[in-house]
């Protein structure tokens, strides 16, 4: 994303500090209730940040207070929208969605890319939760630019994935403001959004999946994000990883929760089998924690030292240094990009070289949620009800494959109860599970 031009000096905009504070407080209240409004002149929905919390009454020389841009407001220009994309604060209404979250009076808003009901022959498609970086919270309209670039440059993502992209902007329930401040587009200090609220972001994703219904393959749910969004990907993996097919954090390391030590057993169960494919700039050392990758490899029974390989992309003028701990755990360090931090577009836009979305297509979650409501509970791998359902499924599968007469050949620990038994299933566990659920055999058909 390019740097936004300085465009906020307005003649006659001087007001007393008290007046500014009162206006800012009023605007903040309005923003929390109506963070977006429809443009009356076109098919775009506009962020209310362009008309809230600024010291410029009446008219602004760069932004429209009533339309997506001044060009659209004039009604006589051709093209209809400003050629300066920074001057337009709208996103396509066709992609704009909202979701009601439990325990929140504020709707969560997101962009949805839908390939259409005939995509991939009408079979259920994988879905990606796409999380943006920190600057987007001041300019939420730029999330569309990021998503548009991905869809225009990556045919696989465009044709074969649902993409859900929440707005982590001021006034949105998924945004967590810090005590810091940063100048907004009108050069006024506003709270700095430094992270996504993990549970609210996850529920936004689930509500989007719920609206899509059976068109989504719940065994192929992926989370992907960059910078602040990449940090949220790590957090989501620690909390909901057993329901995901993969996690793809970019330009970000894990920000461990304060209760991580007390919750480490539950965290391990969430990420033990989760494919984690991370991408960072080679010189962006603050976004890489080698210790975390070593810890994760160790808990998976892998070597803590990675294998290293170099791939040169001469057509792009960059190199990739790939650190592999196994097929489901890797860190790719990108070398040669203009910015050592902003490497994500290089990966998103060059599927033929990085193959990220093709990789996502192939992988499935071993323990997917059975319904959206099933996915709301944090640390699902530790949930007793979920464990029981998984036992029932394993029992049905093994009974069908091995049959009762072959369960006394080799004594090994049972996958379900840990007792020594024949083959990978204790007969008592299988019988008990089989009696408690007539559906267990049907699951394998």
C-alpha cells in the first residue's frame, strides 16, 4: 500500500481546543453506531471516517463528506470516480457484508469474495480468512485494494476460494485499540489499533461461513494475514488451530497471550497437526522468532534445526530462503523486495512461483468443525464433547477397515484411551463407542 499523501491542511479550519474535543467525542459516538454509509451517487459503500472526528466543517478540499469521492459528488465527471485512488473512500457494495456478533451491539463488517455457485463445478470450496495490516485501520477502504490486487493477479485465489476480509478499523468490534495514538487522515491523533480481537475476528469468519452454507468445505478453512494481521493468524492458530486446515502468517511473529504458560497443554493440542507456512522478509528480523519454530517442531517430534534451501526467482529479481522442519512447518525468507517488511504482495501475486493457494487447496483439517456453532468454543481440541465425537468417528473407521477378528495381532497403545491393546484401537473403546453411536460406521461411507 502506498503512503497516503498529505492532504489535510484546510484554510479557515481553526477552532478552539474545546470545540475540537467536543466534536471529536460526538463523532466517535456516531462512528461506533454507523461506521459505514452508502454512497448516493454510485455502487460503493463509504467509511464514515471521512466525515467524523475532523476540524473541517462544511466542505473538504480532498474528501467528500456525503459521497465516496468529490468526483462522484459532482455528478458530472467522466470517469465517475477520482483518478486518485486515495481520494475515494469507498469499497464495492457488492462485496460489502456485515455480521451480528454475540455479546456486541455493533455489527462487524467485512469484504467477501465469492467465486460464484458454479465455481469448481459446484463442489464445496475452501475459505480463507484474510487479515490486513495496521495502517488499514486508518484507511479501511485500502483493504479493497489489497484484496483486488490478490484477485486480479492470482487466478487460483479468484476462481477457487471464498475470501473473508474483516475491517479492523476504528469503530469495528474486531479492532483492539491501544493507549497509543496516531494521526488520522485529518492529522488528528486517534487511538492506534494494534491488534485484532481474536474471538470477535473468529466469530466474524464463522458468521460469514454460516451465510455461505453448504457451499463451503469446512475441512478446508485457512487463516492468512500480514503484519498486524499475521500476528492475529498466530493467535487464531493457538486458540482455534484444530479446526483449521492451515495458518499462513506473513511478516509477523507470535504474540503469546499472558496465560500461555498455564494453557500450554491446550495450545499444543491446537497446533500439533496444524500446517504453519510463514513468510517474512529476510532482513525483517523483528518478525521472526526462531525459538517459536523450534518449540513447535519439538512438540511435533521433529528436529529443532531446519533444513535450508535457496530458490532464485530471476524473473522477479528475488530469492527465497526456505527453512523446513517438515512438510507442515516452514518459514520462507524473501530476499530482494523493495521493502523488507512488505513482502506479502510478492507472494500473493506470483502463484506460479510460490504456489501458495495451490498448496492450500490440497490440505484438509483432520478434525474439522461439524457446524458453525461447533466452531465457537475456544481450544476445541480440549473440549470433551468434541473428543467424544472424534472417538466415535475413529472407532467407526477402524471397525470398517480392520474388523473385530483382526484386533488381536499386535499390542500397541490405543489412540483413544492410551491403554495397551491390539492394533491402534482398544476393543473396549471400540465396542463402547460403537454401542453409543450408530452413526460411527456411517461416517466412513
